[in-house]
């Protein structure tokens, strides 16, 4: 099964900006604020804190596995930082 990048972007936007009182939001922002894509694992862990839907967690994990730098840059753009 391949990653759904559109769904991952929507889920990250919800977790980072749109959702009310999302658990792990600050940790997620902190992980994407680092200057190295190796912190994508920390971002996935933070995403898991605020997400109860296992399908969304699995999709984000697949995206990280397929192209961790793309996922990392997607998260950075959502919070207003430039891509690495």
C-alpha cells in the first residue's frame, strides 16, 4: 500500500493549525522546527499523541518511510518555515 500524500497534508494541517486542543501540537511544531529532516521520527511520534485514527497514523508513517525529507518539508511549510 502506498502513501496518500494529500491525506497526510490535510492531517498535518489539522494537527498543526486547524484542530481544537490537539494533544502533541507543540511537540509536532518543535519537531518540524529543527534544521534537519532526521527529526521526522519525532514528528511522527508527536503526531501520534494527538491522533486516534490508526489509518491516519499509518499513512503518515508510510509517507515518512517513502520520502522523509518530503514529509518534513511539508510540515515545515504548514507552520510557515522554508523547506530544507
